[in-house]
C-alpha cells in the first residue's frame, strides 16, 4: 500500500507540475502577445497619423434611412426608359442633323451621369450628399473620354468641335501681355498708377479663391506655398512660349504670391483651424424638435461629416517623399494645362468653360488627395483610389493634347540661363534625396527584437534572459507568479522605450 500511495503522490505531483507549467506557459504567451501588440502599435504611430479603423466604422450618416438618402435605382431606371420611349415613339423627328447631334450627345451624357449617380460606389466624402461625389466621378470619366476623342483629332477639327458648344469658340484670340512697363508710379502718364490698375482685374479674386480652396483640399499651408512659389518660377521660365506668363516682378511676387496666393492660404489656414476644432456630432433632421435647429442642421449638411488632418510628413520615409514630389509636380502640370489648353484650343480666358473645368478639377482634386493620403497613411490600404486613377489620366491626356496641338510652341527651347537653373534645381533635389534617404538612412529605426525563447520547451528555456515578462525564476513557479505582474510591467515599459525615443527623434527630424 505504501508503494501504491507513493506512486499516487508522484502521479499527483507530476500532474500538478504539468498544470503549473501549462499555466506558466499560457501566462507567458499572453504577456508576449500583449508586448508584441504594444510594439506594433508603437510602430504604427510612427507611420500613421489617423485612426483609419475608426473612420471605416463610422461611415453612416444619421439621415441615411430617409427618402433622400436611398438610391432609388428602380425609379431612376423607369424614368430613363420612359424618356427613351417618348423620344423614339411619340416625339416628332426634326430634320436637322446639327440639332439632332447636339441633342443626342446631351441625352447620352445625361444618361451616363444619372447612371453613375445611381449605381456607382460611394467615395470617401458624404457631404452634402454622396450622389454629388458620384456625379463628379461619372463626369470625370466622361471628360476623360472626351479628351481622348479630342486627342485623335487635328487642331483644326478639335477647334471646330468646340463650336458645337458655343459658336463663338474656335476663333483666334490675342494673348494679353502683362509685362512691358513695370514702373509702379509712371509720372509720364496722365494716370501715374495705370500700371497697377491694369494688372488688378477679376483674376486676382480667382487667384485668392483658388488658393483658399487649395489650402483646404491639401490641408497643409506649407505644400500650398511651395506650389505657389514654384508656379511663379514656371511663369518666369515659360514666358517666351506664352505671352500671358510675362509679368512684372511686383506682379509675380507682390500681387500673386503675397496678396492673392498668400491671402488665400491664410484664409484657408483659418478655415482649417475652425474645421479641426469643430465638434462633429450629427442628428437626423427629423429628430430635431425646433425649426431653428432644423435650419441649422440643413446648412450644416454642407459642412464635412468628419475631419481628418492631413499630416503628410514628407521626410518620414522615402515613399512619402517621392509621393509629395509627384503630387507637387502633378498640380503644377494641372495649372500649366489650364493656360496651354486655352492657347491651343482658342478658348477665351473669360469663357464659362474655364471656371467649370477648374471647379471640377477642384472637386476631383479634393477626393484625389483624400485617397492619396489614406494610401500613404493607412497600412491596410494598398491600392490607388478610383478618383486618383481618373485624375491622373485626365492630367496626362490634357498634357498630351497641349503638346500635340502646340508642338511649335512647346518645343521652343528654354533660354540657356533658365535651363541651367532648372538643371541645378533638379540636381540639388536629387542630391538631397540621396543624402537624406540613402547616405543618412536612419538605421536606428526600431525593429522587432529577437528574444532567446523556445516556445513549448520549458526545460530548455534559459533561466536568465533580457527582461521576459512573466519569467519563472529559480525559486519555483510560485515565486515567479508573485512578481510576474510587476516584472512584466517594468519590462514592457523598458522595451517600449526605444519606440518612444524613436518617436521623439522623428519629431526632431521633422
């Protein structure tokens, strides 16, 4: 019996030891998972500037179940079919090919845009209504198809095509030269301030409003200022191609950069500050009891549903640096396209087509920058946005039209001194990129640490190692269990130290 009792005690002791070992292993695994999650969160804070998971979870509008927020796909389809039936079977035909061509073109455009507003997926913006942003996307696709069609025409045929829109288009237009006499005070003239009065026109208001909008869609005054200054250098460089770029020095730097662009940027900064401090809490219109609250809620529909600050951090990584450089070049090319398209297609500066195109460029650019920032900042986003894809295609196609139709103008060589300055600037940019992201590459970026742990083999696990949370010491499992929480917390803080230090170093670099 003593032998049997001894065997039973040995078995019970072995079972207790196995149970304690299992509990210790589970405790160590939980601590390790917690530590690795903390490391992962610290690394994400170095790369992301916004909680994208929260954005993905809060995409519903409180008014979504209402009548105006439903798609009405069947209703729209029936209305479009009824319009087609009326045109085909009831309406009397008109024997005018030009009229029928224009009417058919407008009907096809209306059908496509209505289809896009109804069935296309929503974009990142909800206000004032997702249908507006679906409409802009559908119209962007149509505009790109129209540009492709124009690209396959000759310059003469492309200008004739614009006559279908307005009979006054397609005629040569004189280019206004803003240079010439650059004296601020001209005493030899009856009106000594005539130079300043000639330069002050409606386009100054357009400049100011444009940079106010650019600051809002970029959500960064520094990037907007860089684009403003770089475009003035482009005007200096290309004034031998377009007389419209020829301006006086004070027109470039005082009226344009400081007053118009700078004033618009300052207004944009104050607008961004107000939008970032605003509390975004929405209630359904029908849930508000007072008429005053309903009116306030109605106008609030035209403000953002939420707010994300664009922390571009161009120097935080090579990928972000290249992305910011490409965004800057893309916007500069878009602005140049505005002037060259007017030149090659003979569109007067005050024609309605110019502000309409700029309005859609603004709307497309807002969605494009939002998608681009999420692509750079969200680790779970790995594809280019729909609007960004279409926007890039539009800018490239417009540039190709300008090159094809204005080849004799575009190919005018830059003056030697201007070309040397651009080569020097490009070289310095390339040199800075190599030095910053290759020669001075921060090798101290924290990486997951390798720890001397063999999971599932408690016998071979070393007794002493560097700060493992929940380690069982030589005093037995009970002693290790008593101090596991305190030791784990200290070791977690000690291992989180490099990430905190790295965060401080990154802030110093930026």
